């Protein structure tokens, strides 16, 4: 049985996600909020390790990445990469001004990792939305969200009911092999159920859509495990407490951070071949 707090938090996020996917203004507002919140939680965890990071500059850079993509602002092709490099140089100059240069490399690399891991990876959701005009872009976003988050639900329900064999106990002791299998199965099923969300010219056989769903579901679980690794290293259970029963923002979007960029690259290649 799903705890009441977890159920209410999940219902709220489902409603918010639906509105965000449908309406452009709410979409970019929610993406920016999740990006900033995820970065804040990431840097907050890192600070527990006494690493000298540049959290506020990192959050500002992370915020501007999805905004620049959504507004189609770019001085050059793949502008966000150049912007990240410029941001890194800014952080490097700030490090020069510090009197204490101990752990400088660790601080610089960790700040940049947070920007890439949270902001840049998550910003591919905006690219997916803009990949096709109008409702077709909305459907693409809906497809990857349903496949990935469906895997999360499958992992939780199957794992909590039938889980007996630990998947990676040193990383996340609560995750089980049975839950992982449930995640792949539900992601595959979600992909088949919502295959009509894919572009009309990119319809695949049912078996291929099922494999696609399982693949992106597996990437979602890898993203979940990666965040669990970070939390364990930082000595925290949840990245935050914004959502009762679900944890923080980073806990909510972790499964998307690997699946979304991979889906964008896959669909870009598929659409170009049509």
C-alpha cells in the first residue's frame, strides 16, 4: 500500500507535470524551477563534504541553460556548451581571487559536474519539446516522461511487494533485482501503450517500441542509482524534503537525467533518417 504522503505528493506532481507539458509558459517555468531546485540540493549535499564549490554561480549558469534553449538564443551552434565553458572560466577567475586554494581542483570540477549533471542533462527536455512543432513536441515529452517515470513506479511497486534480492546494496540497499525487472517491464509496457505519441513518420513495430521503452527505462534506473551513489557519498538519505514521501527535487528528476538526453539523440537521428 502506498503511503498517504507519497500518494498525495505523486498526485500533485502528476497534475503539475500535465499542465507544464501542455502550456509553454508553465513548461519553461517548471523546468527552470526543477533545474534551480535540483542544483541547490546537489550543491547543498556537496557542501556537507566541505568542498569549496561556487553554488550560486553554478545555479545561475544552470538556470540560463534551459532559458537560452527555450528562447532559441545562441551566438553559435550548440551555444549551451560554449556558455558552460564560459561559466567555467568565470568560476576559475573567482578561484584566483580566493586566498585559500586548497582543494581548488576538487571545487572547480565538482561545480562543473553539478552544472552538467543537473542543468545540461535536464535541459534536453526543452530540446525534445522544441524538436517538433506544436502538439507533436508535447507528445514526445509526454512519451519519455511516461516511459521513465512509469519505470520508477514499477520499480517501487514490484520492489516493495516482491523484492528479495538486493541490486546494489553498497549503493542503494533498498533497491532490488525484482524492482529493477519491474521497472523495465513497466517502461516497456508504457512505451507500447503510448506509441502513438511518437511522430507519425517514425512508427516502429511493437517489439521495437517495447525494447526502446526497456532501454530508456534502464537508463532511468541508472540515473536513480547514480543519484543514490551521490547521496551515500554525502551521507544523506534524501536530496531534500520538498515533497513529503518522495524526498527532494533531485530525487524526483534523477531518473530523467540520463534517459532524456539519450531519447533526444535517438529521436534526432531517427527524424533525420526519415
